[in-house]
C-alpha cells in the first residue's frame, strides 16, 4: 500500500477533523472518538504511512 491510498487518505482527513474538533471542544466524547479513530488507523495501516 502506498501513502496516497484513497482509504488511508480518507482516514487521515477524518483524523484531522477529529483532532480539530477535540482542540475546539475538548470533551470525553470527542476524545473517545479521536482515540478510537487513531486505533482504527493503527490496525489498518503501517505506522510509517500514518504520519506521512
């Protein structure tokens, strides 16, 4: 898999949205959503592609 894979790109976009939401509205629910999404990415993609 390469770093411009459409699913990976979509997951990164959602991660950025969740991070922004948590920065602006820190709550337990938003933190939970962010952590769960980070875990989904970690399970799906190799670590070197996640931060790219």
